[in-house]
């Protein structure tokens, strides 16, 4: 039987596995995709907002060429961590259900059944985009994840959203020759956009290089156009690609299947003991950004690095009391 089953092989899952190893506990990470799957699916030339120092885990330095590390540097850093600590990660092994039976958990995955004394869910939210739920969203021209700019050179691109991702995407695609239109539900761009990005995007909008419709929404996506509601009425514009940078949310279906309960307010945060991060299911913990619920702008790698300490301090205390 595994001492600790960790669901999710991102930075938080790795951090929890390192802490388990230091405590002399057996730990297995179940990852449905690749190592740090979310980071891998970030835009290929993405730069982190934080310094490498604030991203360090496991007492291993994060070396980057500049003050703010790149995606490729992060991928290499996490690979080195896994190699150094010889972590047991089961890749492409999706957890389908977690069931509590007496004092242990039965974990059904795409590759078998496992048993564990404790479970830590570190699934984040990046794999579950907020859908638009409008006609045409299923078209291949609609992307909920931004990959790289080359696809959009010389194309008519609609970027939906006004926060960090949308501003990054709008600016980069415009800089490489795309004809960019932003559709923003609010009256203005999100004012906490990266300080070196926000004025640049605002200036491009002001000079007309990027067209922006505020207090507006995309209502329908067609093969060669999109329909937008604006304060001036309904309009249809020519379009090749729609990049829906509308944010992400936790996989509530999976979490509910684990027996986890949530607050009934608009945040839908998991119900946790804030001092131990234990959920309403005894022995099942949640760590990392998933704990923010729908408030996905509250928790990051940087301010959740202490989560394994809270969890394993409680696990040690529980063992001592037995």
C-alpha cells in the first residue's frame, strides 16, 4: 500500500512528493499527461511573472539566464527535480475515481487499481477552460489555449478576454502581422495585467493598431466570421481564428466524485481546514492552486509552496496520535 498518493504531476505535486520522501514515506504521483503538463502547454515563448527564486522548491536552486525564467527553463528545472529525488511518477495514468474505505483509499486509474493511506489532490485548473457555450465554439478555428504565434501570421484573429493571457496573445499576434480584434466584457482591460504589457496593449488600442470592443461579447462563431454584441448593437466581422482567453476552472466533476465539498458562494472553493488543508474527507488533502476554486487569480506556484508543509505536519501528527 502506498503511504501517499498524489494526483497531479505539476509543481505542487512534485513538491508534495519531495516532502513525502524527506519524511520517509512512499509516494506515487499519478499524472494524466506529461511531467508538469500545464507548464508544458503554456505558450512556447512564455516568460513567468515571478523570479526564479520565488519558484524554487525542494531546496534545489532554479537557475535562469534572466530575472524572470522562461517556460523552457522551468521544464528543465522540474525535470531535474524529479531526477534528483528519483520521484515515482506514473505518466499518462489518469485517476478516474477515489474511494475511501475504512482507513484507506482505493484509487481507480486508467491503468489499474491502487491503494493508499493518504491522498493529496494537486490537479490545478489549467486543463479545464471556461467554455463560451455559444454556437460555433466547436469549430477547429476556436482555441482555448494559445500555443505559438506562427499559426496566426497574416490572419484575422479575435481575442476574447481582457486579462493577462488575452493581452499577451493580442500583443504577440499583432506584432507578427495578425489583424487583431479584442472582445472584452468589461469596460476596460484588467488593470492588474503585467506592468510591462498593459500600457503597450492600451497604446496599440488607442492608436488603432488593435481594434477593441469593450462591454461586448461574442455571441456566435461562424466559419469565416464572428457575431459580436456591442453597446452600439449587433455586428459581424470577418475572422480566421478565435482565441478564447476566458480563463480556467478546477475539474469540479472529478473533485465531487472524490467526495469533496465546496463553498456555496461564487468562489466555489473546496471546503478545507486552512491549517492542515485536509478536506471534508478525512485523509484527503488538496494542495496548490486548486484550493482557490473559481478565484484563479488568487493562488499561484509562488504563494502555495508552503502547502506540503501544512499537509505533512498534519500527517506526522496523525501518525503520532495513533
